[in-house]
């Protein structure tokens, strides 16, 4: 059983290596356990307030309850002053969408089902433990290796234990992926994660984001009415079975959405002959991923400037015109 080790420096036991990721809350480094040489990941989270520490404690507690091959595993944890450090299993393949847009990856409907099936398996296990993830989005689906097709769900920072008899409301998440009940501050449930699974599937197949507006407010307005369509060109090659899978998940009434178990029983994830083996165009998905990279980079600069860093924007080199356009 993993207990949080207090007032111990993680550097006593782990050798830190390069940075591998950064989120709103944490910075993740590659590291190695000194005693065994085992490669792992160390996520450092600044916790100036007691409430921040409690949030990380909840994240660790939830991860401990989620021992499953499709879910990130926690290895060790430290609280050292106002910084907490969580040692995690190292996932080396990078984000799912980054892998999919790689030139040597062939995207077909079949390959999408391989990923969506694993995502649903992970969510099924989370829900079986009476936990909601509440931050299901492409960034939180990582590939185990650079060449294989196995994935893992990460980031339980927003996850909550769920008692179906008690009303749970939350006000967070990523507008593009959150369900209408989150935007409306209504009761949430297992269906809330399933909505996000539907949005991930829509983006994976088409490179378009079904509810994305020009601003977060516009996106949330689109989500609350739960109205979207299958843009003709992007969905021209997509089978009706795939569209049916998405349609069943993206319904406004949370209780009408399939559970993870039901989604796993859907023909799209089961019957081989319903998949088209046609290679899907990745140009829209590439544009989507590049735009996300840029938004992240800009947010990082804004955050650094807010902390007082002097950044010479002239020095930030814009690689090509496509990127430049996407930031607008
Ligand atoms: P968010 O802003 O999404 O809430 P966060 O601050 O809680 O993020 P994470 O999402 O856990 O942080 O991690 C940030 C990034 O670091 C991830 O998007 C991922 O690319 C990378 N990362 C996280 N955990 C691991 C891991 N165990 N192995 C490899 N990379 C990881």
C-alpha cells in the first residue's frame, strides 16, 4: 500500500531526468528509482494551500483504487513542504493524437475502434470502482509505446468518488469535452464521462470538434443544446455504425447514454465487417493537433509572463505559415 511520505525529499530515492510533460497543475519529469534503476515518471505539483494538498491526496487515493492495465498506476508519493511529488508508471508513447497524426501511422476506422475499445475498457473499470474521471480528453490518453497500439488513461486530478444516491455537481473540465450537465451545473454521473468519450471519438474520426466555438462561452452554449452534426466532407467515408456509436453517446439526457459496458457491446466495437479499411484523411486531425500545441505554447508564455518572466517574443520563431494561421 502506498502511503504519502512526508518531509522526505523524492530526490533521495529517485534520480530526476528530463521534463516530459506539463499540465495546469503539474510538471512531469522522467526519473529513475535509485535502488532498482526502474524508469518512472515524477509529477511535481505546487501546493501552496492546504486545499491543494488535499486535492492531490484525493488524486493519489483514487489512483490507488484503480489498478488496471488501461489506467495509469501510482508507484510512490511525497509531500515535501509546499510541493507534492507523485511517482507514476512511465508511459513512453506520448499522446494518442500525436501518435495518430504521425506519418507512419495509417488511420482507418478499424484502428480507431482499437483505441476507442481500450478507452471504454478503462472507463468501465473506473466506473466499476464507483469513480468518475471527469477530465476525459485526448491529452489524457497516452500510448504505452511509440509503435504499439496500447493506450492508458492518465490524470485523475479531477476524478471523484461517486455515490449514485447523492447528487454530485461540479464546475470544471474542458469546455470542448464536458457534458451539458456540467455546463448547466446539474447532477452528474457515469454518463458524464461517456459524453466525453463520444466527443473524443468524433474528433478521432474526423479531426473536427463537434461543439467547438470561437470562445469557451460559445463552446459551452453549443454543448448545452447538445446540437451537432456530422460535417459532410469529414464524415463522407465514415460508416453508419460509427456514426451510430457517436450518436448514442452525444445525447443531452445523461441517463439515456450507453454505459461503458453498453458501449463495449455496440456493434462498432465488435463486428469486424462493419469497419471500413479505407485509409482516412488525417489533414484535419493534424490541423487540430497543431492548433492545440499552439494554444498550449501561448498559454505557457502567458503564464510565464504573469510570473514575471521577461520573454522576447521576437525570438519566438514561427516555423511555417500553417502554424501561424492556426493560432488566430
Ligand atoms: P491538466 O492540465 O491536464 O489537468 P496536470 O497538471 O494534472 O494536467 P497531467 O495531465 O497529469 O498534469 O500531466 C501533464 C502531461 O505530462 C500529460 O499531458 C502527459 O503528456 C505527461 N505525463 C503525465 N503523466 C505521465 C506519465 N506517467 N508518463 C509520461 N508522461 C506523462
